[in-house]
């Protein structure tokens, strides 16, 4: 064997480390020449150094280099100590990140780890499931029904108001007494796999979520078994613990109970609305018959209402979305969908479906709640549901809550008496059936220093068949009671004429009838025919240049329509929202038209009282609230989040106080002069709308803000009707009947020992006085041209009515020795009440009627129907 192939002698007593040191030490400091570099045929290294490197071939050289820790040739670096091979991984219970792997490979789990995790996970699930399954018990539906508790509502003084829910009105019947069509309809709509599943249906939950994301009609994610368990278990909380219990009970129920028994249990415990629990009570409540006598159409209806009575009971429910009209539309849509679904799943043939064409007629609803109690409870329930995150239906089904409200028992009764007194003096349905029927009132009182709802008037009462809460209903245009928001916006944000600086209420604006309204560039706003838009006042009085203060006093339309354009309609909306008006009540069909400033929007009486409370409290705003405390009687604990609303800034204090000063002038010298003799300071604004379809008065003292609305509705379609000749009067305005109700109520309320009427604060000087050059009067030829343009857009103005020589009831400011002005006289001449909506110029004793070329309010239903607005300013009221 040649010399250069022999192994180098191993150092004594040093091991590998010594060998490496010895080898490195023997180096001459120069790197060995590559093999073949000297041209040797053998390819070996030359010279003495070559004799010192006895490696035997490339493989041996690599092994030697590895043993010596070498890294030459770009070879992979050896693993660090403690991480070499599998032996290192055995030192850890879970080999992750993986030992002996480098780069991304370290973070890819091994198949052993993945499979071990799956086995462990499913084993844990089985263990938890087994324990949960063993611990839960199948509920006793009869016991659950017997132990259901009522919700107890309390007045502000702590005394009991009423009880609802709980164990009222439930009767359990066997499945044989439940029509087959009802059973099949519920299964088709809510759980088509009911007779096949094991109590829970993961695919059904996934399908429901997918359909919901697609915006389609969905089956419930829960099975009928789960819903039955939820109804009988009675705990409607949304906690994780409750959800787990429901899951395990459902599995056990599915394993131990017959499907028919589960279905019967569900139909006997579900809530159908009208205070009816179970199918027998529901059949009686809606159709006045036993469940076994229900027709197929009636059966499908009850299946439809199960989706949520608050939104699917045609009577209407709690909340702005749960109007009778909207609920009826939803119920009919779902009724048709369920019939189609029954055909789809095979429980109904197409021929049988074709025979069911008429939506069933419901019997008139009855209620044990009388007077204002039903409306008060609805308001409180709505607030509890929103604040506590409990649905309306679950709140009724579960029961067991003590709900303490803000409602003052005395104030509620006083407001109800005030409405009843005015109604009795004004209305005679037998004598005037064509005009005095279907007249309604709505009202609300708010505490300006807290936002507490003190009192409401919602209607004649549930016991009288009136289920719509007129105090909390959108859809009645507020007319000129909107003008203070326009003025406040001008003082808060300024106008194009003041470079954003506050505008003084002493600023001058053109007030003449049929004045052309211009945009912020000074160009005439076009009407529907392309000509200039001219705003109509209610009367024909030529006011000339008039201060905003005086324009508010006499409710002149033209200045406020132009002011709304100058300040920007967006700013007006912002001001109204800052004071508590809901965006959903804005007239969407008229949002960007000039007449938006005349009150085409439809806030509720509660929201109008709350907004004016911001004026009374020098700009502070509190969200209106109706509940101070809720106690769960089963645990004895109070529900969280029922603290009083926090104070917010609605307006700058100087702005609010200046608005109040202007509205005091309305009472002392303007359209609300009938209230000037009250023995306490008060301010407010009257409002009347197009064709006299609604009339408002919203006023306040430092201690109480109250709104009163009056209107007529067609009971068939809920559309607003004109109030002309109601009570034998040519028209009804905010300054008479609504103001009379307000006066009657507030006269008594302010005598309460808890109130100490205080004067309003003196307003700080505010704003720039805008005093433009007066615009020229229209020439006769111009007026004639305008009249020609208007003929196609509105009814022809009627001739002015002759002044009455005898004062009529509620004509508060009538003077028998001169022409009336709907409550006022001005220099001996007729003034015509300019209150209100202006919008088309209704007059009592003078002025044109329906004289508006543009800017009229085309009222919609009190429940929010909308007529699209056009470029001429016409638009429908919207909820």
C-alpha cells in the first residue's frame, strides 16, 4: 500500500477534538493545492505536504472532513449538539418544531403528530360529550309550562303597572288534534330532515348560514328538537353554557323520545303572538276555533308566524320595523314561501297547492291591557330587548323579569284625559261620519334633564282594538315644527352669506308668496317644467323682507325654504340628528329638495319631544329611555347596561337659548298665542301639513317637553286623510286642537310639587345679521307665466274664503269684530295661519288652497310608505 493511503496516526489521549487540533496545527498555513493542480498523473498532492494527507479517496475525505467539523465544498452544516437525529426528538413529548429538520421543514408537522392530535381531539370531544350527555335531563314540558313566570312592569314610583307573559294562555293538545297540514308546514319550513336527524343537524346549520349570506329565505339553523328543548328549558340566555346544554339535551331527547312526541311538544310550547303559547291557544287567538278545525291556509299561517311573531303577526309588533302593514307583507310572503316549500319537499302536491289561494282572514285581536298600559309596555319591552340583547319573542316566552320604568302614572293619566276632553268637544262621528271618524292623537312627554320618557298617549287602547302606538309611530309629517331645526342649523353652522359664521335670527329674508328659491350659487332652482321654482306660503300676505324671528312667529314658508338651501340641507339633517331625530324618519323621497325644510320628515312624537328637550336644556341631549332597572327574579340579579344615558352635546348652549327665545315669541305673538296666558314660561312651535293631513304642537318648559300630533288614517290601507271639516272646522292647524291638548295637559302637569317652573335663560348675543338687498317684486306678466307653469303641477287655487263673523270652537284667537287669522289678527287684516307645512297653503279664513307649485308633501302611510319625490320638490312622507 502506498504511503499516502495509510491512515494518519491517531493522537493519544485527545479524542476527536485533539485530533482536530493536531491536524489544524500541522498545517503550514497554506491551503493545499487542488488535486491535479501540479499535473501529476496520479492526481495526488505534491511535495512534503502531500505526504501528510493520507486520505484514501473522495469518500474517505468527506468522512474525515465531517469528523473534523469541516464545512468545505458548500456541504450542509452539521446539526448542532443536542439536535442530531431522532435521539434528540425523543427528549421532548411533542417533537415540534421538528428536530433534525431545517428551514421550512422544521415547521411541517409529522404524520405521527397530526394523527395524534386528531385522536386526542376526538377523544376529548367524546369525553366531554359523554359527561355532558350523562349530566343533562330531558325537560318536562308540562312542568316547564306550569313554572313559566310573568314579566312585571312598574311605574316610576315603584308601584306595579301590569304583568304580561308567563303562564297565561297555554293549553296542551295531543298531536291528533293538530292538523296534518300544520305539522307538515312546520317541518317543511324549519327542519325538513326532522324524521331522519338525531336531534341536531350540522348540515342544516351550515345551509342556513349559507342561504342567509345569499339573502335567501332560510330554514332555521336549529332543528325542531332544539327549538322544543329551548322552549321547554325556558332559559333563553345566549351564553355558551346554555348553548352546550341545549345541544346535549337535544341529543338525548332525539335518542329517547319519539319524533311525534317531540313535534307535539314543540307545537304546544311555541309562542305564536297575541299572548298565545301553543297551537290550541293560537288557533283560538287568531281564528276563534280549536286547533283540530284549522283549515290548510290557517295552518300554514300559524307555521308562518312561528318565525317571529313580533315581525310576522299582522297586528304589528314593537319597534319601527314591526308595523301592521310591514308585518302583513312579511307574513303573506312567508305564507306563500312555505306552501311552495311544502311542494318542494313532497308534503303537498302542486294540485293541492293551487287550491290554497286566499290568505286567511284573522279575527279581531283582543287584549286584557286597557288604556295606555299596552303602549307603555311595548315601549319598555322594546327598550329592554335592545339594551339587554333579548329578542321580543324570547322576552315574552321566558318571563320572570321585574321591569322598572320611567313612566309617571299621574302624567300618563293627565295626558290621556286632555286628549279625551278635546276629542269629546270636537268630534261627533254620528253627526259627521264622513269627517269625524278615524281621527287619532299621539303624544309624549320627556324630561329635558335626563331623557326619561315621562308619559305617552298612544291611542284609545288595546282593549278598544287600537294596537298601533301613535306616540312611537313613524309616518306622520311634522310640518313647520321642523323649522326650528333649520334655524338652529343656521346659527350652529352659518350660511353661505356669513362665511360659516353663526346667523342671527334678526337676519332678513324675502317672505313674499311665490318667491323664487335660488341655489347657493344664486341661480334659480328649477321646477319640474324647467322654470324657476317659486315657494308658496299658506296665505297671500306679501311680507317683503322679514326677520327670521318674525317668519318663525307667523310660520312663513319662503324664508325657511331659502334658509335651508343657504345653510345646506345636510347641515339641517345633522342638527336634527344631534338632537335625537332618527335618520330613518327623514323623508327619503324629498331628501334633497327645497321643501325638505318644511317638515316632510316623519319623526315620532317621542323623538320630537326629545329633540325640543334639547332646546329646553340649553343644548344638552339625552337619548330617550323608558327603563331604569331590570331584575331577573330567578337569580335576583339586575341585568347590566340599564344606567341612565350619558349627556351629549346637541347644540351650542347659545344656539339653543336663542332658538328658545324665538319660540317664546311664537307663543307670545304668533301661531301659538293661545298658550300665552299660561302662568309659566313656555316655548313651542305649531305645524300643519299638506291638505291638512296632520297637525302638531311641540312645546316645552324648563322641566318638561311635550309633543302632540293629530291626524286621520284610512283603516284599510293606513293612508293619511285630510282633516278639513273635522269637527265642522274648515281646517285643523297645530295652533288649535293639538295646542289645546298641550295646554290642558301641561296646565295640570306643571302644578305637580316636583316641578318648580323656572324662566328660560337669557340668550347670549349670537350671529351675524344678514341684510341683503330686497329682490324685485314679480311683474304681472311673470306671475301669469308662473300660474301657467303651475296648472299642470297642482290643483287650481280656490278663491279666498270669507272671514267668519262667529268664532268656532277651538278658534283660540278669534275676534268677532274683525277677520280671523286662524288665531291671530295683524293690523286688522286677515293673516291666515301660516303654520305648517306650508307646503300647499291650506288656510282657514283666507289665502289660497293647494297653491304650491312645488314643495308639497305627498303624505304616505303613517307606517312609512314613500312616494318618490321629483325635482319640483314633491315627495312622500316616509317612516
